[in-house]
C-alpha cells in the first residue's frame, strides 16, 4: 500500500538520481539506448570510476539495472514504464513555457493553458 511516506521516498530517490549533471547525462543516454560503463565513460568523456559511482547511485535509486552479459555488465532503465515516464517528464519540462500553448490540442489536464483557452 502506498503511503505519503513511501511516495516521498520515491520522489526523493528520483530527485537524487536527477540532481547531479553527470547522472542526468548518463540517464539521458540510457533513455536512448542500453550501454556498458566503458561506452558511457568514452561517450560522455568521464572516467570509468566516475561512471561506476554514478551507475551505482542510479541502481540504488531503482532507476537503472545492471544486466550481466558474460564478463561485461550492460545498463538499462529498470522498467519500460519508467523509461516512458522519464522521457515524458523530460519532454514536458523542455516544452513548458509560461507563454506557450500546450503541445497537445486535445489536452484534458486540469489547469493546462490549452484547456482554459478551449473550455
């Protein structure tokens, strides 16, 4: 059963995961594709140690999972629903502008600017 306390814990873990610019860069990469730590280090121009520390945080937060593949470990977002929600959160956050109309003309979200104009 979800309680306010458990919801706050989830939000705090999510906030912790996204609060660091390096973790955010890793997270955005994992939203695009699965990746190995060495690839992340190379592509993001980070040390392997730094990447490993941030991946550990993302694992501890429940956002990323490590998938063993022989002698290597591949990382991915923990659940496809979570990946979709994170991608949507990024899209909405990028699109939010107090003077911009909603991207969805059929939006039914209460308090949305488009809803107020149409309704």
